[in-house]
C-alpha cells in the first residue's frame, strides 16, 4: 500500500536493536557537514567546482616539482641540500598559496558552492601538507624583508623617552629652594605686657 510506504520504510530501517542503517546514515551526513564537502562542489553538486579543480591541479604540480627536484637524493639530506627545491619550486608554491588565500576570501562570501564557511577538507588538507613540506621539511621559509625597517623604527621609539628626559634636564633651570622662615607668634607674656601698657 503506497500510503503506508513511509511507515514501512521506517519500520525496516529501525527494525534491529542497533538501528545500524540509521546510525550509519547519520554518521556519513555529519561527516559530510563537518568536512564541508559541499564547498568543493558546484551549486547543483554535479561535480567539482572550477576553483577546486584549479587548486588540485596546482597542488599536484607542486608535489611533482618537489619530487622532481629531490630525485637522486636521499630523503634525510641536510636542509642546505634543499636549495634546489626552494629555488625551482618557489613560483609554483607561491601560486598555490595565493590561490588558497584567494579561495578562503571568496569562500567567506559564499563562493561557487553557495555555502559560506571553511573550505572543504580536501583543499585544506592539501594546503596543510604543502605548507608543512615547504617550511618544515625543505626549510624554504623566506625571511621577512621588513626586518631592518622594523628594528630601526623600534629603536627610534625606544630612544625617544631618553632624548625627552635628557633635553628636559638640560634645558630646565635648577632653582635652589629658598627657605622662608615664618614669623613667630609672640608669647603670652609679651601680650600681657602690651595689655598692661594700654590699660
């Protein structure tokens, strides 16, 4: 009976004590939501979004570049021997990093998928792996180019109070304190003498 099909499906799904089908369905739905998987897909969920395809393509190129520049070397070489990787893969890595940052910014505004939140777990994991390889394994982190100006400005600001107090000390007049002695009130005896004179 078609009118009872929903009740029939419900009774079949929840017929066992563990309700294994319902439990698995809820688990997969929660995992899908927690991993933001919809953010990797187009609005109609008919395939990967263009930005996700572009990111994964650039991610694969970065890994290929890493592998190509490590050929013939052992995995446990010293950090100084990774200079070829840093030099030859810098452009690809920068492009991947810029694309990831751009995807994060666009995704906060809704993006291609129409869902605003984090990027999907595949993209985030791929970027985490690449950044870990780039900075920890290959030690390719570029030192900050603004170090010298920051140190100069900080030193100037720290030196300002010393200049202020020194100039204040040199330009102020050092006045000696002049003690003014208060006039003493005459004693009671002298007051009595004055009263006796006028009486």
